[in-house]
């Protein structure tokens, strides 16, 4: 099975997660310049904002980078055409099935790597031309599936012939090696990059990730069809209380979370903001430059020694 490094032409087998509102040109170019695959996270942005971020990234790096299209966004379809116009070479997708876009992306010569939360979707997307799949376990931050990385990665690796990239819980060289032992040939990281010098989130957000311990994340929205892992705070407690009482509409509950991501990212509101992060937050101990984060994951690993 081909390694991510050969598939997209990068030094380290590491993709950056397409974190909404966070994966800007600053973070994407830093990851690409450091030897990983930087990703612009389209999130809920409109097509012109994403185009602007692409232009900025092109100015800042001559290394490969990609765009993540969040499929629940009302702008996803317009962005799916714009990335072709802009000559984007790699697309990752999240929060849905990108099947309807596959033909045009493949015709444009784009390497397509969807995030999948199940074996069934991985098989379906391999059939319609996916070049690899990012298998994301429930340890990840933000919008998540139900199955753990540890159990899902080997099941998908058995079921498909394309490279499997593991996501959810990877934050150091042990996670990278574990992913390869389970059959992955690359990893996607997000949470540990929140605490990078180049990450554009508010300093309060970075410090919250650094201080988080193993039990500090919680999943809101289980039962509404959009489970989201965040660091526990007043917002998540209120949300879960409302959901438990069952006497409030889903709309009212969603109002608490949707839009509250930007409160955390831009305003540093750690009380009512949605502080999306994965369970690996407990492994993140300090704020470091992206280049140090990537080299500290890769250099001590068995993958670097060519064991896999
Ligand atoms: O997409 C993510 N993580 C995200 S998206 C996001 S923005 C958002 N915020 C609140 C609610 C909803 C979205 C924040 N974090 N990760 C990749 C991912 N994809 N996780 C799960 C999935 C997924 C789920 C279902 C992928 C495909 C899928 O397919 C269902 C189907 O149609 O077959």
C-alpha cells in the first residue's frame, strides 16, 4: 500500500486537519513549509473567502497543500468548482459523502482523500475513485463518528486497497507508529496543531488545550445527528443539561453551539465558546512552532527508521 509521502509528494506522512475557522493560510503554509500537507479548511466560509485563503497560501509556500471541503456547508458545491479553477492538487472532505463531486475532481486530476467514519463509506468512496481515505476515530475533535481509531483503522485497512490515513488521537511518535501498526500509511493531526505558534486561534484557546487532561473533553450533539467533541466548559454543560431535560427544541440547543466556535477561536471566550479539540489534548504540553511539532512526531518514530 502506497505511503502518504509518495501519494502527495511530502517529507512527513502527516496531513493537517481541515479545522473550520482555524485552518487558515497561516497554519496551512506553516505545515506545508515544515514538510507535512497543509490544508485550508473551508468550514462554513463562502467561495471568495476560500479563494482568498488559497491565494495567500500560494504566496507563502511552494510546497504541496490542499483544501478541506466541509460538506455540510451551504457553500460546498460552489467551492467544489472553485478548487478546480484554482488548480488545487489535493482535496480532503469532511462531514458527509463527497460522491457527487468525485467524477469532476478526478477528471481534473485532483488527489481526493475523504474523511470516513465507517468501513461502508470507505468502500463506497474507493469504488468511485478516492485516492486514499482518512479514517477518523471518535477520539478526534469537532464533528465525529462513533467508532474508535484503534478499531476502525484496521477494519478499513482490511476492506480497501487504497492508502488509509489514521486520524483521531494522534499527537506524538507513538500515535504515528500505532497508526502504521494498525495498517495506516499516514496520519492526520489537528489537536496538537491548535497549540502551535502559527495557529491563528486566540491564546486562551491554545492554553486551554495545553492545560487539558485526559477527561476534559465531552461530546455534545449525540442524538441530534451532529456529535461534536469539545473541551468541557459552561457552554457544553448547559448544552448537555438542556439535551437531558428534553424540554427544549433541537434548534435552541444548536443555537448554543453553532456560531460559538468563532467565540472561542477569535474572542478567546472560554466560557461560552465551542472549544473543539480531540482527546489527545491531554498529550499536548506546550505551545511550539509547527516545524517542531512535526519533527517531534516523525523523527523518533519507527516509521522514520523504515520499520513499516
Ligand atoms: O468534519 C469533521 N470535523 C468537523 S466539521 C466541523 S464544522 C461542524 N460543526 C458543528 C456541526 C457540524 C459540523 C467541525 N469538525 N471531521 C471529519 C468527519 N467526517 N467526521 C465525521 C465525518 C463524516 C460523517 C458522516 C463523514 C462522512 C459521513 O457520511 C455520512 C453519509 O452521508 O454517508
